[in-house]
């Protein structure tokens, strides 16, 4: 070995006669590094990264040939499976075959018989449409029967069109492009900072999905947190779905972009298994930076007449071509020697995140004024004392959501994701994979709308992530409509696996946080900005789907259902009406989904079948429509909905509640109207 002080000019773009490897040969990067003479041809431009390279030992020729042969077997599996299903993306699989072969049978360390083992290296196929080659890799590893690959996309098969965690070797669902790297960041962050384990995380990204901004949010995150246990492999096969990808084969531009985002970057021939072995080995030596491997590939590689040709995306091979193409691939296979992955280092800690309970009851006093957003931060910090697996994420709103309370108490378990909500949700989902953490992510509830696709995919991923949205409704006041969440209940109610909490005081908020930590699926907690009175004693019991009747008499003639700020408005309205000799029943639903239909129906029937819902939310998809759904099949039930019905404006909270018809005064007017009718 010799020490090299790099000072050569920037790497030039490969010319027509240059392969990526030869273009790399002229560069030394801009860093001082320990570099083996045998590996000085590889690019390493890392302004803050110091690399001590052990000597690279080239795999013997038999191993390299086995990797080439395995790549062609993966191509064969992909072609056969997509032909059997008469649908799928064989050309996208073929470009990635050599990369998958090297990753699964040379680089990654895992137990093939136990894909979800905590010690295993992780792999995310962000370009999820290439699912058949992922299934083929696990068939070659011995986990899937080869014959089962022909059941691709069938109704009774878990080998779906895009990967889902119905399969033990899939941690997160992919297919909505641009999201895999964010989840990989969460997994890598967990491995480095929470598990402090040796496992590494690999993510394959298609060149087309690099147009998604979420990819670059994740790139910035990984660089900022120096996730040197993360490798992103860019499968640059040039062609998108309907036309070439924007950069096509401009590998130099990919390199510049990755390096500009702070990644250690290698450019390789994605069909040269030796170069792939070397680059992935070098990535393991790098400290202080994530690594990007930019691999030049060809869509449909190995398929004569299809390779690098447009208009083959998402199309199985025609029946009149398939036998000849399969014969060509089989001819290229020189050995049937199986390759086995190396076993992982078993240093990930044993983790138990079940039955996590608050260490003490809520400490609030009846009547004390506390905002539920503040109570969220207090509750999360408290829960963090009960389990060192509780982690919190935020998008630079921690002093508004009060997740900063958790950060102050447990700074090593707080992840600042900055103003990148899509990536924050993906990172949280990644943190929660394999039940390694209990993840809570918070921001203004309005800003979760930006990450709705990530949330939607989280349901498909069977994630148990918890999301808290603050600053809901017009009650936030002067900040105006851009900050007001008025669609969030509709959003989260539409997610099949989501439980929607809407706590109305500090005690119920603390209970909501505790219950969320122990609830399967996505949990959404809606918190409010105004200070409101504590309604419940510390020993009050709360359950999912169980409402509370907070005001009741034998003379009630209307049931009013409110949540959050509007529950307090309903109670104020009850006091005003009582002075007139009119009595109303007031219900706190606690969870909007599932809704306690039984309690609502029984109380509605006791009050003449009359219900008034009042909510700091748009009418569409909110509390009122949830109640209407619950009573739709019941005769003689009338529901009147008070909700925000137009885009609001800035103003004082009390003014806005009046202006948009959801204040105590408006509830009183609605009740009087009911009595008049």
C-alpha cells in the first residue's frame, strides 16, 4: 500500500470508446486516503471522508463465472415468471440481474432460511416493478421453490406484481417509485444508532425514479447523518416507461449529483460482476459517508432484439420469441455450482416492543389548561422512559409539536428530519421495520398531506408507525389556511390499517400515545394548538373505539358530538343552554376510526334520534360523515353537521370558530333550531 494525496482534475465523462471502468482509471478524487495499489483506479471523491482500504482480493475466476451464471439464471426466472403471468417487467429485471447476483451471492450477509432475522443485511428493491428478479434471487438462495415463481401475480400467490411484506424477505412495500431509499435510511439509521449492529442496508434504485424529489430528500438525509452502513445502487438502464429517462446514460451527471449530495460514489459497468464486487467491497471500507454505486446497465440485457430497445417496459416476452431467448441465456451458463451467502455477524440486540406502559399515571389536574400538542410531547418523553425503543422524528417543527420535550429527555433517540415530510414518513417506516423500534413522527397535520403516498404505501407495508399531526383546524388562528389541517381526518380515515385518535384533553392525549405504541397498523393522533381544560381524572380508562359521554341528564333532547377544541365548545354550549332549561348530551369519541357506533346510537335514541356533530375540519370525510356512516342503517336518526365549509382565512381563534360556524354560540343556535323544529 502507498499513501496518495489526490489532486488530479475531475473525472471526465466516458467517451464513446471508453467503458465506465476505463474512465474511472484516470481519477484519484480529492481526498487523502489509504488506497491499495490494486484499487486506485476506482473513483473516490470525499471531501470529509477518510478511507483506510484493506487489500482487495479479487474473487477467483470460478466465483466470478458463477456470479455471471447466477445473473443469467435470474434473467431466466424473470422471463419465465412474467410469461406465465402474461404480465410484468422482464426487461427491467434483466438490467438488474448482475447487480442482484453480486449482492445476494457475494456481498450481502444473511441467513437464507430466515429472511427476517435481525442480524441479516437488509435489501430494498425501490424499483419494485422488478419484483420477479427479487423472487428469483430468493429462489436461488433456496427460500422459494423455483416452481412457485410461475405463480407470479396469481390470486392465491404472495408473489405479487410488486413486493409486499406478505413475504418474509420484504421489509417495505415498493412500487410507488422514489420511496425505497427513504425507508432504507430509516433502517440504516436504526442499525447504526439504535441497534449499533454490523448489518448493512442496500437499496436498488431505478434511474427513472430519480426524477422523484423524495429520492433526493433521502440522499440529503443519509449524507447529513453519515450513514456509512447504507449503499444505494442506481440501475441506470437508460429507458423509462414511455421514453428514455432524463439523463439516459450520462453517468458523469449521476456521479456529480450523488457527490454533490455528499455521497461516496463509484461509477461501474453494471454488467461486469468483477467491478460490482470491487465497488461493493470498497463501500464496506468507507467510514463517515453513505455510498452510491452508479451502474451503467441496459434494459433487457441478454435478450436479443429487446436489449436497449424502447417500448418494452412492462411487457412479457412474446410467445414466438421466448424459447429462442431462453436458449441463448442457457447457453451462456457455464456451471451449475450454487453460491451461498455468508452468514451475518450476530450482534443485533434482542428487542421486545410489546406491552409498553407508561411508568406512572397522568399528572394533570382537573380544570388545568393544557394544549393537547404540549401533552403529546410530555407523553412521548414519558413513554421513552418506559422503553428505550421509543424513538421520535420531526420535520423541524419540534418546538410547535412539542416533540422537543422528547428530544430533551432522550436526545440519542430523536431524529431531526428537517423540512422533508415525505422522507420523514419513509424514515419512520424504515425505523419500525422488523419491530426494531416504536416510531413516532410529528409535524403540522396539514403537512402530512405532502406525504400521503408514503402513508398509503405504509399501509401496504404493514407498518406500525405512529404519526402525530398538530395545528389542526381554524382554531390555530392567525397563521392562516396554509397551516390549518382541515383534510387530515378524511385522509387518515381512508387508510385501511389506520387508527385515528382525536384526544380532547391532556389526559386522553397521554392515553392515546400509550395505546398507539401498542396498536398494530398506522396510528394517527390529531393534536390541537389552544390550551384547553383537563376533563378526565388520571385514572380514567381509555380504549380504541370507546367513546366517552361527558355530559348527560335525564332531560337531554339532542346528542352533540365534538372532538378536540369543538368538544370544549360543545360543553360551553351545554352550559349556556342549561340556563334556558334546554339540556344536551355531549359525547367525546376519542377515536374517529374506529368510531364507537354503539355508544352514539344508544345515546341518539335516548335523545329523540337527534345528533349534532361539530368539528374543526372540512365537512367532507370528517367526524360528521363518520357519524353518518355509523347510523346510516338506523331509522329515525337525524344528523346535522357543523363543519368548516369553505377555505378559511387568518384571524383570532375565537373569531374563526364563530365565522365558520363551529363555536359554542353556533352550537347553541343549532340546538335552538332543533327545538324549534
